[in-house]
C-alpha cells in the first residue's frame, strides 16, 4: 500500500493523532510508522473499537451446571481402563505437549518472560521452564518415549526464551524435540478509537491471548509438523501452573472413551468469587464464563445441598485431538477486552503517562474453542494436586502459595520425583 493510500485510510478511519504525529516527525520516523501502518488493517481496528462498546450478555436462565468425572468415585477397573487408553497414545508416540509462555512476569514484579522466573521449591530452586521440563521428562522415562514439546512465545520474548533455553542446555531435554513458535499480536486502542504510538515510534501492540494458540500453530507450521510426526493428541497448558499435569493419561483416556475431541480438568472454586472461569452448559454445549463477566446471581447460586451450583472452574488444563486443533485454527474466536493504563504519544510527539486506564487490549481465550464441539470430557481435579499458579507478587496465587502446594505435593509423591 502506498503512503498516500495509508494517509487516506487514517483520515477515513478517524486517526487524527497519528496524522498529526506523521506531519511533525522527521523522514526516518515517518517511514518507520508508515511501514507499520501498511501492515495494519484499519477496518479491523474499527471493528475492535466497536467491540469496546459491547457488554457481556449472559442469560443465566439458559445455563446449566456441567457434569464431570470424579476420579475418587471410579472403580479400580474404570480407573485402570482410562489410564491404559491414555498411556497407549503416549507409548505409541502419538502425543505432544504445548506450553503457552508468551506472558511477562509483570504482576510478579519480575522483568522478563514468566517462564524464566525462579521459585524457591524443595530440594532446590527451579525456573518455571525447568519445572515443566522435569515433568515431561518423568513421563518420557515412565513410558519409554521422548514427547515433542512446543513452546508458544510472543514477539516480545521469543528471542529471550530461545536464548534462555540455550544457556541452560534445554534443562537436559533433547533439543531436537523442542520447538518454539510466536503467538500473534493486536494493536491497543484508546477510549476514543486511536492507535497508540510509543516512545520509539512503534504502534503499540499486545499479545492476543491464549486463544490465539490454534491460529498461531497453523500460521507457524506447528500443526503440519505434528501431522508429519503422527501426533493425534495434544495437551495445551500454561507456564505458570507448577502442578500442571501435561501428560494426563487419565483425562486422555476419559476423552477417548467418551469419544470427545476435547478434554479439560476442572477444580471446585475455593469460594464463589474466586477469579477463575466457570464451566457450565449453554444450549447443551460446554461454555466458560470468565470471572470478569459472570453475573452476580450466578456467582451466589446454590444447589439443594447448599453447594455452589456453578462451582466447577476452568484452570486451563486442556487436551485436544489434533483434528480439533486443526478445525479451531480455521475459526474466528470472539475478542475479549481489558481496560488498562498505557503510556502514549500525543499529537505534539510528547509522551503522556495516564493516571487512569485509557486504552484497551484485545485477547482470544482458549476456552471459547469449546463451543465448536458438542461433546467435551471433564475430569474433576484437586487444587492440591493440579493447580498451583504463579501469577501475583503476594497473596493469592503467588510464589509463596505455589511453593507451598508444590512442596506438599512432592512430599506426598516422593517416589515419582526425578
């Protein structure tokens, strides 16, 4: 697209601040901005802006609680059957894992990719990436295989993560079985629909959420690579859960037995307003209502036994058939918006530090993929066994709470530690 066409589009899609900046900067900065703008679809930006005005509309009357498989209530024969079905997939080299690690450690007060954060677990401190490497290596030893491991990074941290793995010799994991791929980005938009320019004359963007994993796997050739390797099932999890069961043969066995293409582990919410997504049924399909969008009456709803009616929570412990990933990668997931503070360049090329949230970032959420399928298998996990996130510097879901859960888990399962 020629410069004149870009300028015309900026006028058409009401971007006066950028036009002012372009008129005031030198030729090098102008060319830098024009090059970036040539790769941005302003019509899509307008659609994102329209999304800002929309509010989540959840009809509680249409929602029903989900049913899950509780391992504690299975007979030994049932449990063993599920485990064997899942284990056979792993043993036959038809299984891979994906770790989503595009995030930064901002909420931890840590400057760097979250996976490079080290926590003081027993018997020695470990990086989050190291904990994941150990987890997959244990499964490799148990099943006599080497599981392909793919890591989703972001444009911001890809180089740092790749270098980090090189510096730490991949924590002993075979390098040829580790692949990296970047997730996408979406521009930030101010409350009045303007794109944001940073101090280096870049159009500010943010990673487009964990739901972009499917499209990123397609765009970066990961799906084709998995097909070539004969992969049939893929576990996709977050880097910040130090109790993540990436090789979840029970969940896989349940999904296979129930003829599902997706499986997910849930845990019961610790309290009604816990900041986790809630699993429910809507029009017969599994849906997750994000904590920021859940209606008050749904949060407090109880069943006849006085228990939380919608207490089954999503913890991003998900299993997908490769066929499901392939299908989802061709679909358009909905956007979710977050209102935050972002420094920006004004029309006089001066940087402004806002005191209040002034702009929106847009993300896809992985759980929105559930709605493309009529059947999803759910296995109820336990917080002390499956969920120890490292998200906040202090308090709930902090290194302190994750370390405690991790150490207690391995005291109970010492025979499985490497």
